[in-house]
């Protein structure tokens, strides 16, 4: 199976993920990844699909995530760059120790967890993503009790490997998420 287009990737997501939050999270990460692909003049479809499918096995296999999805992606002959990115996004969890070696992997690591900060902020402040103030998001990022399960360490590691400051990263995401509502 070649790399799916956006519609095929959405169908795969819906087939494997029933939780509405997890689907929204996948869309947020895919949107962020596509934004970075365009910023870095990379393959927007590859980056979007990587973001959309990065947690495809999480709902059914949280204790071993992303082991199952990596196996599926290999069976489906997805690009090695996607496989590496999904493996690296699990850095520090479930025995995974792969650091990001590509911009794609670094972007996924930088975008995955921080989307939880944006989501939690929106739950408390009914404002559109694109209307959020970067300073407000950065303030919440510094508060360990806010969205406490969000791993800030991996966000910073991803930004470091991506070569983007946390300030620029948050501002970029506000801009990228504007179309999500």
C-alpha cells in the first residue's frame, strides 16, 4: 500500500481510532505537521499523514504504543522517514530511545505533546485556536499543573532538533491551527 492521501489516511484513522479526543488530537498534529512542511518546503502529504496516523495504535495498545503501528506501517510499505518519525515521537516511553534524525521526526516530537496544551487551554478559554495569544500558551507551558500529563521535555527536545525556538514554535502553531476553528 503506498502512502495514503489525506482522505485515505482519515479513513484509516477512523477505522482504528474511535475516541473523539484522539481523532481531534490527530487532526491537530497533522495540521501542525503540514504547516511545518510548507514552512520548510517539504512533502506536505507525507508530513500531514505522519501527523494524522502517529497515534493510530494508541487506543488499542497504549502500553506498547507505537509498536503495533510501526509494524503496520512496515507491512504497508510506508516510507522509512514516516516510520522513523513515529518511532522517535515515542522517545522515552515504552522502551523507545530513538532520537529524531530528520526534520519530520523532530517536528512530530515538537508538535505532538504541545497540541494537548492548546486543547486544554481552549477547553478553559472558549477562543478559537487562531485567536490564542502565544504568550498565554507559553505561560501555560511553564505551569506543570496545567495539562499535567503533557510531557514538556519532549516538546523542547523536538524544538531543539527542529531548530525552532519555543517562542517561534508556539507562534507558528497558533497560525497553523487557525483553520481548525
